[in-house]
């Protein structure tokens, strides 16, 4: 065996040992979780109607509670069970296992569906945020009715997030935490990419030349200022109606 081959083999062996060591440390940390802290966190997550983040849990648990280790332990303990602990919008919540959803199906009157224009607008806001009304209209190729944005904001899936540093200071729109919770997303970066959209049949196998799926951001852009609700909302004035809004 050459010296180079022996060196590579030694490096691989050491890296494998380090990996095993890291795994042991992680397991030891979870095993050291205080059982009472574990029970308290479990009760808080079960009782909460909304997802809880690590900071909220830490404020309710005794000082010194290892929240990350507690969440990791609970996640593993409930894995494969009828109720699982999942992360949504960078928070944690107990939910019924997806494969058992049929057991809890409840018959109720069908609610009014979103219009085609609202669905298109929601998709544009989700993927292009931060995005202005003019940019939405440019992407869709048709004027946007004020009622479309209003409907999405009333549902709680779209919000005003800032103002562009451009003439007229137009407001920018983005998705909300309720949007992430509704669609089971940890953050906007977990929106389906091009490969997933193709697999789901939403895109042609060979998309148009130059086509790309944009990268949304929930952080303020370099040309965006935080929205001040006290500002005039002239940007929200009713625009030309889109016949598809009805």
C-alpha cells in the first residue's frame, strides 16, 4: 500500500471516530435531560393552541433546562406514533401523524374557494417576497384588484412588511407565520423548488429557457424599510379590476 493510500485510510478512520464521538455526545446529552423538565415541556406543547418556540418554552421551564435537548428527545420519543412533534415556522407543535388524518376527518360545508387571481397572487408573494403591487402586476401581466390583496390579508396569509426605497415609496408584501403553519413549512426557504414542482406536475418537464424559481426572503431587503402603520396608505388605493377576481 502506497504512503498516499495509507494517509487517506488514516484520515477516513479518524473522521469516522470523530463522527461516532459526536453521536455519543448527542445521545448522552439527550439521556441527561431532567425527566421533570421533559414532562413539563410535553404538557406545555400539548396544551398550547399555537406552535411554541424554544425561547417561549425556556421562559416557562425551570432555569437551566436544556430546551434543545428536550425538544430533540420529545421529537424522537414521538416519532412514528399517532401524534408527532413537528417544527413549523421555526416553532414546535404536536400534530396528528399525516397517515392518520383520515381518522379525524370532519364533514362540514365547503368554504368559499380562493379565486384564480388570489391563488396566483399568493404564489407570487410567497416566491418573490418582498414584492410590490406593481411587481405583482408585472409578473401576472394584468392589473391587480385591491380586493385580491385584501382577501389574502383577511385570511392572514399575506401582510404588509415594508416600503421600497424608490419613488412613491410603495409598500412591499410578504407571507405571514400563519401561511407557514397552514402549509407546514419551517420557513420560506422550505417552499418547493423547481425539481419538486416538476415532480408534482406544476411545471413542464422542460421549462422555458431562462426560467428559474426565485429565492424568497423573510428578511428586509437592502432597498426596503420597515413598514410604519402610521404612514399614508395611498399605495393601497383600488386598482383596475381583474375579471378573474370574481
